[in-house]
C-alpha cells in the first residue's frame, strides 16, 4: 500500500503486469515488490536474463534502476522513469534522504541480544545500533565481512519486531525490524551475523550447528524490504510506501 494520493491500482494497468509486481507508478518513478529469487538486473548467461528491471522495461521502457536488493531478498524496490529522475533519486540516496526498513527472522532470542557500539538510540528507546565497518572478503567472494582496517563505515539500527507471529522455529528465532543507515553490500546480513544472530535462510553467513539447522529449515532468506520513504523527484513531496511481509 502507499500513502500517496492517486496511486495507480494495478488492476487498471496493462495486461503485461501479472509478470510485474507493481505497487505504484507515476510519470517519474515506479515502486515494485520484488519476489525472492528474482534478480534486480540481468546477470551473465542466458539463464539470468529474467530480472525485475527487464520486466519493468517491458511495460515502462524508460524505467531505470536506482538501487538494488540481493537476489535472495524480497521487497520494495524504487525505479526511476527517465535519466533526469534517475539522477534526482540517486542523489536522494547519496544524501541519505531515503528511508528503508526491513523485517527479518534471525537466529536466537532478542533478550540475549545486546547493543553494539552505541546502544539504544531510537525515537521510542527500543532501537539499538550496529556500527561495524564492512569490506569485501576477497578470498571468499561474494562474501563481505567486518573489516576494522580496510572496511567502509556501516551502520544498522535494529529492534525486536512488535509482532512475533507463529513460526516453525519458535523459541529459536526472533522477528526483528532492521533499518540500514548506510548501503553496503550484504550489510544487514553481515551485521546480524556479526552480533551472533544471522538471518534465517542465509547460506553465506549462517554457520555452526544451530545456525545450520535454522538455515536448512528456512525455504528462503528471511529478509524483506517492507518500507520505503523518499522525496518525490519532481515535486519534493515526502512519500512513504509499505507492503506486507510474506513470512
């Protein structure tokens, strides 16, 4: 759903849209709800040509990528319509005027989670911050790692989700909300693993017997981009989009 008046209902859009998970469209941008397992942009090889961007461009030829989600991550993705709107939206990301929030299931219980490098700093006192630099783990690409010597500054806010729906790992996992303050590759996955609570279904960063069992038991990476806020690239109006979490 969107807080934007006049959002175009998907039912009114062209017949091609069943292949395009459209949330909102206007003349300046698109918001899409990417399913897990779909690339944001095409990769190398004939089997990696189906991607969110190619589906969008089949309906909106001027659609251009502004940011990406990992293939295994689902949720809201913003695309620009036209070069000028792409430039404006990219500038908003660089200026940290874009807000993103995710929901995830992580291994372990929240009452065992402590603040990391900063402690609670949220507007309701419930948020904690992970402030650990991230860099490439070159011998094990595409893995990233906490790298205090060469890594780039990276910060993530997190808290236990107010809702804890029934889950197959009851007592072994916690539903959390995550808010990246920077945009490093695999940032949320690296940070949660670094504090001992990797995201369920993460084949790269979950390790150990317990985490391995949790990883194998999840049918996907349990990470979903559920909220997206940014200024409209033409009017500057504050926009907020949110969508349901599929787990």
